[in-house]
């Protein structure tokens, strides 16, 4: 799924509410696709739990 505009729903506003992993972030240029942020695994959502 790709969106050119997400309004207020940006990566900076992402959270792990209800254990939903954060999406990855990519940039598309003339020379190809660059992965800027890896998507989060389900296990990653537990990292900050005590």
C-alpha cells in the first residue's frame, strides 16, 4: 500500500497502541526505492515493556 499524503497520520505520530507494529518508510526516487525505516516486527512491540 502506498500513499503520497497521509495528513496527520505520519511516522512521527505512529504508536504501538493495541500492539499494532509500526509500518516501514520508503522513499521512491528516479533511481529506485530506498528503505528509510524498517517495519516493526510483532516482537519489537514488546521491547519497551517492563
